[in-house]
């Protein structure tokens, strides 16, 4: 049996979410449609996009480390 909620799964989801939102911020139509709200439930997308763009080096390193962990250690 595999765990439904594992820490490494949550970390992978978080990294993918941040990277996806940062990509959405670069696309003009998606930026106005998805990232226009800064508060509430839709504000989570905006905040993840800001994290992805401001901390792009740290997010990239975390993605590489997580990929190495998932592919070779797990």
C-alpha cells in the first residue's frame, strides 16, 4: 500500500504548482484571467506566481533536487 498523503508528494505538488503559476504569469491572457485577484481563493495563484518569479533560483534548485530524489532515491 502506498500512502495517499506523503511529504514528498506534497512537496512535488507544491513545486509544480509554483512553477505552473510562474509560467502563467508570463502568458498575457492567462495573467489577466487567472492572476488578476490578489486576495481570497484565487489569490493563491497570484501568490504562487510571485514566489516563483522572485525566488526562481531557489525554486529551480528545489525542482532539481526533488527530481533527483524521486528518480534515484525513492
